[in-house]
C-alpha cells in the first residue's frame, strides 16, 4: 500500500515536470513553487528544489540581452567630418543629418 506522503510526492513531481517542460526548462524551484502554490498545493521552494534534483531537472538561465552600439576596434576608414559643426546653410537639401546613437544589432 502506498503511503499518503509518497502519493503526494509523486503527484507533486508530476506537476513539477509539467511546469518545467511547459516553460521550456526556464523556471527554477522558486517560480515552479509559486505556480504550484497558485494551483493550491502547500509546498516550499526547498521541497520543489529537492524534488527537481531527484528528477534531474535544472533550469537553463538565458543571458540578459546586452545592446552593443559601437565597435571601435576596426581598420575600416572613418568618414570625414565635412560639416564640422557648421549648421548654417544657404538653401534646403544641402546638408542632411541623422541620429544613430542606438542601432540594435543581432
């Protein structure tokens, strides 16, 4: 006969596996414990963590996206500053300017 504690553990492990794979292996014990608590289970982060170790589950944390705006280490020619901060012009369409301080790179 299976004890109530073993039955509860098997049920929790089943739900842990479901949530772990549902979020593409991104959530660790704290977030999965929160999801289980939302479902009505009374379980701690520590218990979820121990069960995840038993199941061989480990979350894969993705790196935060870091914007790279400038690559100063290159041998490409640098465009000359022909305007040289003189913004007074005689007629339209002689000078065009743009702001490229942020260009997202892949």
